[in-house]
C-alpha cells in the first residue's frame, strides 16, 4: 500500500525532489525526536522542551515562510504545510508551534535594525509570538472584541480580558486584538487594532495576570485566560502590524486565517496518517478467533476507507497550498480544505480507536492522543460551522432573512 502521497502518481506534479527531501527530513526528525517527546510528556501534560524548539530552529522549520533576507528559507505555503503534516504525526502542538514564527513575522514589533534582528531570531525559533484574539464573550465573531486599547501619547494602554491564548507564557510577544478606545467614534463603535506586547520569555507582560485553561488535549504548551489591566505597549507605525490598520484589524486577522486554515488541514492530515499507520500495525499483530484482525473484512474496509479519506484531504491540501503560493486561493478553497481535513481527522482517528478495541481507550497507545487532538481541529482557526457558512455564502450569497446566518 502507498503509505504516503509521494507513491501516488497524482502527487508527482507537486512533489519536487527538493520538497521530498524536506518532507523526509521532517519525517525523520518526527520519528526520532518529536514522537518520543510526545509519548513522554503528553501523559503528564508537560510542555515541549526548549531543546526541541531549538532543534526545529536549526532545521529552519520556523522560517519556511520568512524571506531569505531575514535568514528564512523564503519558501511557500506548500513547504510549510508539508513539514507541518509530518510534525503532526508526532505531536500536534509541535506542528502548531512552527506557526509562531512562519505566520507571525509580519507582526514582529519594532523598527529598522532592531526589528530585523528579531525576525532573524524568529527564523531560528528564538523569538516567537502568541495571539490573543478570542475573549470570554467573543470567539467565532471577532468583530465583537471588547478588550480596549486607549492611546496615551506614544503608547497603547490595554485593559480587558482575553481567553484561549496559547503559548502566552512561552512567547516573546503577544499580538492582542483590541477595540480602540475612542469616545468620539461615530455611532459609539470604534475600530480594532492589533497591538504587539513584548515580554520576557516564561512570563506574562507587566500588568497582565492569567491562568492556564484546563483543556482535554493539545498538550505540549499551555492555553491561557488573561486579564490585561493597563498593560502598556508603544504605538508603532510601519510594517510591524502594530498600527490601527484603518481600524479594521479584525478583518486583517480574518484574511490571515486563510494560511492558518491550510496549516490546520496539514495538522489534521498528519494526525490521521499517524492513526492509520498505528492501526495497520496493530491490526496485523492482534489475533482474535485464531487469526490477525487484519484478515476480517470489517477491519480491512475500515483501513481502506481511512486511507482514501486521508489521501483525498492531502490532495486537496496540495492543490490549495499551490493556489495560495500562486496568489490565487480564495476563502472558499481554504475553508473547504480546513473543513474537510478536520472532519476527516476526527472520523479517521475515531475509527483507529475502534480498530484498537479496548487498547485504544487506554493511555498506553498514542491513538487516544491523536483522537483528542483531532477533535480540536474542528474548533480552532474557525469552527467547522463557520467554514460551512463561508462556503455556503460564497455559493449562495448571504442569506436574505436577517438572523438566519
Ligand atoms: C485548545 C484551544 C486553543 C486555542 N488557541 C487560541 C489562541 O492561541 N488564540 C486565540 O485567540 N484563540 C484561540 N482559541 C480559540 C478558538 O479560536 C475559538 O475557540 C474558536 O474560534 C471558536 O470560538 P468559541 O470557542 O468562542 O465558540 P463560539 O463562537 O461561541 O461557537 C460555539 C458554537 O456555535 C457555533 N457558531 C458560532 N457562530 C455561528 C454561526 N454564525 N453559524 C453557525 N454556527 C455558529 C460554532 O461553530 C460552535 O459550534 C483556542 C481554542 C482552543 C479550544
């Protein structure tokens, strides 16, 4: 059986020798360093080790999308997602953390040489970001943010609550989506801005308190609720992303989610592929009724369906990434791949658990971790229902009856 897409003729146009080399490097690294760390640390909800992050920095995984002039690899969404799929086979949070360089470099705070040095450090995994978009009352609808940024001279002063900020502690800065506190705004509703708040690694910013949220998976790093009480950050103009963006930062964030959605598809596919491989191995070795369970048609057909679904998602991801790199991908394609791959990953990891029987329902095998982590892919970076809404709105136009969307 073809265990990865390079064995299928359909991939030949996508997988150049350079891409295969990069994928295989990530695959070896995952087998040798990521998967053992996940098996050791996920059961105790431990953070991924700093040495692992440093190793990924040396391999260039944080700088795949960062231009070469900043020390990055200057490659595209395709290579980024190819590597993310491989890392997710080992541990989803490790596949996720590479986004904290690749897709964050535009929001790096600072100016001139100082900013350049930070982006160069980011390409090596030594300077990373976190995003505080969601709030207790604001998730899918980011236009409802209430955390406020008030301008005082050359500084923003941030006050309000944020929820679900992953890596708030480990990052070097937090990009905080805020409503601009402007009492003179027309109709009383001011625009939004993203403010990059720098802080020491391992701490929250001065004036910010918070607690880790007790989640059921996505271990390897912590996800925080945060309270900003007069946190100060410089107002910066220029390319750092820390400007008012015409008061429409939440729309800029929504646009950036396109790449994030392809990245989530890659993570989903990696999880599903790992579950498939573990299931094939288990089915061949587990004996019932005097024969390996892989002899039973019920199990064989599950494996066939799982492999087909994974491949369909992977080929869609290859297509969408190529479209992103060619500057042609629209919201509908990135929503489709995120929606299809994440729903697929939950189905496939659940079937994998079924193939393992009772053993799948223990923490002695990795299947339960794949399943817990796959469940999240349907929720973050825009829920499945939000992707369906985007796809349907593109095909049908917005609903005409208010309140039905
Ligand atoms: C482990 C984890 C890590 C996260 N990390 C981060 C992070 O680092 N930074 C960050 O900012 N956020 C992060 N998030 C937040 C994540 O992006 C949100 O959970 C997600 O956007 C959904 O928002 P919500 O949870 O408030 O759900 P809600 O928006 O309240 O949705 C609840 C339900 O209603 C449905 N729904 C909502 N609106 C519609 C609609 N118009 N039509 C149909 N159905 C609808 C949703 O699909 C969902 O089923 C994280 C979340 C989790 C669980």
